[in-house]
């Protein structure tokens, strides 16, 4: 049955090295529910654990394999996985990084996390460390990482991850868009004080709990009173709000209206315009960069997400 999955992945054009790793790990050992073996090796999402209180899923193998290709997962790499579930994907990645590499996986729900630990122990996989907790903080003890591999929908790429990633390291991440409810995945590369990246594809993962899933709430605390300055009309306002979300990590929502909560100013987005209070140079410069890229949606832009540096966009050729 495992060969069947191998050939499905090969048919997708997945690299042999990655497809073979799926051949080496028994997926059924990571599923706490019973499925027929033929179903286990279909290219589908499966519920791996559920008890009425918490649940976890084993992601679609072809999607995981594509993520592995995009981050150029290879021998000797150190990987941080966010959203460990019952440990299957971490086990597959451990086959690819080999004896000289290491996979650290973080799972939020204690029950699921303990199952993942037990699974890797039982199968004698010693190049995977399972950490229980909120993936928002990363795992500084094993940093720096070559790759951060995210298998849960998150609200932002926290600064902790940025700091724990090597320069030129890669992040593959599905991001929960607060305005549209979409969950696009992006591939980023660390370049100095920025992550530079592009849209890859649409996904539908479980949305994260903890600090990876409460950005709008947390940012409410950043909202302060500033004097009204001006109103600017913005074409395709929803798309601009999504760019602000991705690039500043300072979006929030109050009474159904979205705001940017900046350090020296606030922007209210509504009715096709932005009402600016105080100083918001970050937003005004993003708007002029976006205009020079013909107001394209994020799928057709390169994002440069700054950490203690201003974010910017460039027009993808
Ligand atoms: C799609 S499943 C992951 C599948 C897993 N990689 C596998 O191979 O089975 C997403 C997991 O992310 C976990 N999760 C949710 N919020 C999280 C957080 N803040 N930090 C770490 N894990 C989180 C969920 O409990 C769930 O188990």
C-alpha cells in the first residue's frame, strides 16, 4: 500500500528522495483512529486523533511533499515544525534530513503531543524532538534552524521564529487572512532583517490556537488615541488591508471594522478609504509602493516583511 502513495507522489513530479521518505514511514502508526490500509495510503487528510475535546489531522501527503520541495529540505538540515500533531510529518522529514540532521516539532495540545512523543519513541526515531507548547515562541534551545515548516494556519510569522531562523533559511507557512478568511501559503527566505517571499497556493489547515491564532485580539492593546490627520481613498481596499496584515502584523478589529495599530498612529479602514490618525509612515509608504505595482493582489507581489525594519513590497516580474 505504501508503494501506492510513493507512485502518487512521483506522478505529481515530487523528487524521488522525498517520495521515498514517505515509503519508509508507516502512516498507520500515527493514526489513533482505525482506517483500512488502502485508505491510509490515499493522498488525503485524515483525522489522526479526536476525543470530543481536542482533535488533530494528518495533512495531505502531496501537500507536505510539495512544502518539503519548496523549502529544499535536505540532508543535515535542522528543521522546526510548528503543529506537530501525532508526529507523522516530522517522522517523514527525519528520513530526509538523515542522521546528521534534526527535526524539532511543537504541538499545542498536551494530549496530542504526548501521543506524538510516544509514537516516535515506539518507532525508534531519535532524530525528532517533540516539544509541547505554543509554537508562537518557537524552540530557542535548538535554534538556529535551516527551515521552519508550518502545518497549521497561523495569524503571523512571529519575531521569535525570525530570530531562530538562519540567514537564507526558509519558512513555508499557511497564513490566516483576517479579512477574506482565505489561508494562502507563502514561502519566505530570510535576508538580513527581512523575510522575502511569495504566494505559493491556497490551503485549508486547522487554524492555530494560542498566540498563533489571536493576533487581532492581542493587537487591540496596541490601539491608542491620536489626532485625526486625513482621509485617503484606496482602490481595492480589501486587498490593501490584506497586505497590511501580511506586512505589518499590526492589524486589529473592533466592532467589525479593521484598524492598523501603529506605534505613532492608527488607520481605520472602511468604506473604500483609510482614515489616518497620528503618523503612519509605514502605511503611507506601502500604499505608494503598491500603487507603483498597479494595485496588484499579494499573489503577484514580492513581500519583504521587516523585523525591526520597515516592510516593503516589490512588483514580481
Ligand atoms: C494539521 S495538524 C498537523 C499535522 C502534523 N504535522 C502531522 O504530521 O500529523 C495541526 C496541528 O497544529 C496544532 N496546533 C494548533 N495550534 C498550535 C500552536 N499554537 N502551536 C503548536 N501547534 C499548534 C494542532 O493541535 C494540530 O495538532
